[in-house]
C-alpha cells in the first residue's frame, strides 16, 4: 500500500465524503470481483495451454524415440539388404528377428526388391505378402526421399492394423533398388495415448497423422475423420505451436508438434467449453460474494458515520504525522531508481512513481500485487526460499528481468535488504534499469552474427568464382596442347620450353582452383552432424591410401578401438586423409615412412594425434602452415598448392575443435586436433 494516513473529516463535510467513499468501495468490490472472474478465466485457459504443451512435448518425445528406434532397425536392415541380400531367406529372417528384438513397436519386417516382390519377412511369406509388397512399391513410386510412412492398413500376416514405415534404397541412377518395411503396431501407439490420457482429468483428443492429414492413430477413435482441414494441418501452419481453433462448434485448444524427419504431425486437443465449466461455477459464487461484500460495505459506512464525532484533538497530531510522511514520500517520489517494499508473503505494499512508470502501471496500481507478478524468475512457490536466502545474507545484489504491464521484459539490477517491522519481515528493493547496457550487448551480438553471415557469403563467392575460373583455364590448356601438337616441329627449343611453361602454369592454376573449391565446400554440404565411428573412418582412409602406402613401403598404425564422435563422416575422412597423406608426402629420404594415429578421451573431449617420422617443421612455421596458400617448400621438391592444412583447420573448427602441431625438424611431426564425443544414445 502507499504510505498514507486516514484523517477523519470535519463533521460538517463528513456525510457526503463517507457516502462517496462507500460508493467507491462498492465500485472497487465489483471491479475486483470482475477482475477475479477475468483472472480465473485467463488462469484456466493458461493452465490448459501449459498442460497441453507439456503433454504434446511428452508424447512427441516418446513417439519420436519409438519411431527413431524403428528407423534404426529399418536402416540397418537396408544396409543388410545392400551387403548381404543374396543370403538364404531363412538366414535373412533370423537377422530381421534379431534386429527387431527389443523394439516393441515393430510388428513385422519385410524386405522388398526393386520390382516390388517380397524377399524375406519376419513371418512366413504368403500371397498376401505379395499384394502388400506391390502396394508399398506403388505408394513410393517416384519418391526420392529415403523414408516413407504409409497410411493405416492390415498386416499381411494376420490382418492387424499397422502403419507401414518404409526406407528406400536407391541405386546410383536414383532408382529404387529395394525397400525395407517395418509394420508399426497401431495398438502400440494407442496404448501410449491411453497411458497419457489416464493421467489427466480433461477429455483430450490425441491424434498422430501424416502431414497430408491422413490419420494414423487417434484417441478416442473416430473423434475426427479427416485432419487436412484443421488449422494445424493447413499449408501455412507452423511445425510446432499452440492455437485456439474456433472452426469447430465447441472451439478447440490444440498443441501440435511436427516430427519433421518422418512427415508426421502430433496434436493434443481439448474442447474449450469443457474447460470452462468449473470457471462458470466459480464466477457465480464470486458474484454472490460481491453482493454480500456490498452489504457489508453498507454496514461499515453506517458504522463510520456514527464515529464521525470522534475527538477533534487527534487531528493536530495526525496532521503532524502526515507532514512527516509527506517529506518521506517526496524523497521516494523524486528518486530515479525504482523502490519496492514487500511484506513476508511477497505482496507489494509500496512502489514509488519510478517503479510504476518503468513497469507501465498507473500510479498506485502496483500495490497488493506480488513479486511473482512482475518477476517471472520467482514463481509463488519459490518466494519463501528467496526470503530464506535474504535472511541469511541480510542484503542481496543480482540481475533479473521484470515483466511490465504490457508483457515486455526489462533488464534490471536489484539491491534488496531485509527489515523487520511489527514482528514481521519486510523487504526493500532498490531497482535500476540496465536495459541500455543489455541493448549494447545485443547490438554487439547482432554485429557478430552479421559478420558470420558475411563470412559465409564470402565462402560461397569463393566457390562460385573458383568454379567459373576453371572453364577459361581448360580452354587455355587445350589450345596450348593443340599448339604444341600442330606446330611443335616448327618451334625452336626455346619456344617449346615457353609452351611447356604455359601448359604447366595452367595445370597448376587448375589444381589451385580445385583445392580452393574443396576449401569452400567444407561445411557447405548441408549434411547434419551425426554420430560417427572413428574406426570406420580410418578404415576407409586406409583403403583409399592403400596403393600409396604400399608404394612408399609405409607403416600405418591405428588404435585397436576408437570412440564415436559427433561430426560429418566425409569431412572427418578428408581431415584424416590429408594428415596421413602429408605424412607420406613429406617423408624422410633416409627412412621408410611410419605414421601412427592415437586417441585420448579426457574432460569430455576427444583428442586425436597423427604422428609421422618425416622431415618435420621448424617452430616458427607452426601457425603459418594452417593459413591458405602457405607453402614451406618449392614445387621442385614437393608438389601442392598450400591449401591442404587450411582445409584441415576449417574442418576441425566446423566441428567445434582446434588443431595444432608439434614438430622437431628432421625427426617428424605430430598433428593434434580435438572433436566432440557423440551424445549417449
């Protein structure tokens, strides 16, 4: 409340004043009743929205993990089909059974060849399997995406309702070379829905559908026959969100989520009319309470009128107290910082004009609100804990964000102290707006973002420019070669030497452009990061360099076991291939090459090293070698463009790591780089 004191009016003017006060109190009572009815309405809707969002997140997480598990089985089965498709059907069936073990959503697995004929299944093949395989082949015809989720159909082995989950294998020409189909049990998903519904008291409609609106699973069944007309399934709808759909007769509140990799959409809906039944009952009770309060106010007014003949002597004393209060009030009102007092329940009992102005409230309207109303970081249940912290410390200083009346958040610095009055704890907070400082930080972050975007555009420009430069170089090289063939016998040795210089220059420029193209492609493929087995990467690199290793008589030593990292398989193969290739390229003439790869996991980080026994690098060049176009040796000794290690550095930095070198000239070099481990499955 505001610091003020009621002084009883003079008897000659008191009647009109008290009547006016009574009318005002009745207006306040009715206004507060109306506000409370409105607040409860908003609270009911807000709570429903929050619960719907939580349920949607829980369901999409559970269903996403389930389908991801199915996808893993199907994907591995695709690999089995591509590498071991010629095995007998019974062996394939055993493999499929092993793959499906532990994934309860899988009701069946079926392998289909390029012509749509079934190859093998978890169940014995029958004519129904042939018809089912043909229908799957027809539904994915012309599809380039690797995954297809079909509509609900009957399982070919027993007629149980299933959802076909298909992963396609394409040949080099882009044609479908085979299909692996997992029959996902509709009943399994219905049980998930029913388990979630059993924990709620509100009638919900849970739906899993394709993005074209075709329903796959719904509880209760038949609540909606087609989803394509619903708001969340319209073409302009977002992937995730919460909407109030008034297209239905009762009105719906819908939380929806999209499982983007699988083209599925999950919605959790409730009828708004069902939610508001309890609110209507409470509103009626509040109106009755307001009527009773109005009667009480009338009785109080009558009692006040009887007390208007109190002792006049008290007024002088009250005026003196009021003058002191005014002086204290003026000091607070004129302050630039916000000042807020609260009681031990967290209710605001005073806020100065600066606080009202900064938070967008009309003067005096912050009183009787609570700290959780303006500070989202302090929910009602956490206030007592905050008060305990203040009791221990005496004073606290921290930064937080306050919510204005319009809903905007402002950044502030709070200095708060604890005081006791009338045996109760009170807090006094002096609050300073630091939004300008935060805005400066945001401007700096935005400039950094624009700089990163500019760098990305420069990389794209380098790629396009390098690509276009190759065409004139090929023309120059072709005409120089044609000139040498047609007029070579007419040229003197000096002219032929000049022609050879021109040809070699064009070839070097072409190699330089190719390396520049490779440099610009790092990170531009659009492939998402995934868990990558370093052992598989190094085996691929060893096979790629096998001929070069044999010709050089080199020894390549790899660790017995390697962890999985989070990255891009192809780029990691290029990184390790470049480093191992450098060990072969810059080998010492007096000894056979020996290259050793080691791996260390420490403090949540994976460090790999590639050690060779080559010519080594002088310490003053440790930083220079990772810059683009930097060479330490002439082309007559070692061929190259000086881009290889720059590519390695760019790949490592894209993976969130760093790369460095340790070397002793004439003894060899060791290149170190760090990677992030793959997240736990």
